[in-house]
C-alpha cells in the first residue's frame, strides 16, 4: 500500500480549513454522511458517549479530515460497513482499553508507538499534531482516546483501499 506523505495530509487539511462558508461546510458534512454513513455514525456515537461539545466537534472534524485524505489521495470508492468498522475496532481493542485506563502521561507514548507501527505514519502524526494544537479544548485523557478512535478509522480506510 502506498504511504501518504505529510504534505498530502497537510494539503487536504489546508483545503478543509479554507472552507469558511457555512453552506459549503454543511454540504461537505452531508457528502461525508452520504458516502460513509457508518463512519459518520461511528464518529457521532463515539463522540456523544465520551466527549463534551467542543471535543465532539474536534473529533468529527478530524474524522472528516481522515475520510477526505483517503477520498482525495486514494480515490476511495468503498463505503465502509458497520461490520468493517467493528472488525477493525475489535482488532484495536487493546489500544482502546489502554487509552481508557492508562495514566495520562502514558497515553501519548502509546499513541506514538502506534505511529511507528502504522502503514500511514504521516497521517497519524498529523492527527497527533492537531490533538496537541487543540490543547486546552480537549481534556487530557480524551486527547488520546480521540487518537485511538481515529486510528480505528485509519485502519478501516487502509483495509478499504487495499482491497
């Protein structure tokens, strides 16, 4: 599988960040929900359970960024199913549990370890940078839970483009 470059991820982030029209943002969110309904539902469900409003917005935005990176750079055509997501979630259960129960200072090390073992290290690195930039908007424990939930998406999209 082709690895995404940091520049490719940044290009998509810059494009997404440049959208300042509320109608265009709503249209993109609608497109996301139509093309990847189970991914969209996953983001809403995970965010609703674990995050306050601002964290939910950051999480949804980062999930949409992740989808758009694969859509733009891999011409993603597969719509992920609920089972696709659940299968990858099960394979990441150890990470999800570790992020939930580890001490706050251990969570960043766990995330960085996942980057080293990833097929898409530049994308995960970029997601970590966004998490770090959001700083005070995210509770310390939730920063890395957001990362773990997003890694599930990255792994699911990796499988989809590899098929």
